[in-house]
C-alpha cells in the first residue's frame, strides 16, 4: 500500500497539470512509446560480436598485465641479488673486523684483552650519558 500512495499522488498531480484524463493518458502513452523506441534502438545499434577495437583493447590490457608481472619479477630478483651482495659484504666486514681485533690483541693476554673491552664499554656508556 505504501508503494501505491506515491504512484497515486503522482497520477493526481499529473492529472491536475494536464487537465483531463485524456491528456494524461496521451502523455503517459507517448512517454512509454518513447522509452520503448529508445530501448529498441539501443538494442539494434549495439553490435552482437565484439569489434576489432575491443579485441585490441583486451589484448593491450593482457599484454600490460603480463609486462607488469614480468617487471615485478625482475625487480624482485634484482632486489634479492642486491640483498645477497649486501649480506656478503657485511659478512666480509665482520670477518675483517674480527681479524683486525685478533691482530691488535695478539700480544696481549686474555686478562689484558678483557680489561680493554671493559674500558671500551665503560667509555661508551660515559659517552652515551652526555
């Protein structure tokens, strides 16, 4: 019922605008026929088979998607290779630092080395407090 009330109000309003029921029926008929004619024309003018342009558009979309995937894969492989190089260089630096530390402490006893390490830690803490 609540859906019928707006329709009835619309019809009453249009009846008041057009004056007679004959004018109202004529306007509604013309509107319906116009809508049907437009729908039929759109249906007739729409191609049933895809056009070559739409096929080219679809081919371009597929090509671009494949290229994006290939670029993404290439970038991931490049990042992986660079990360391996960075990890390798970091390991080499660690080994060199260890060798330098061993060379620097070669003439010292274990006690001297531990005392130097403790002094370096204390100096670092003192520097961090400033």
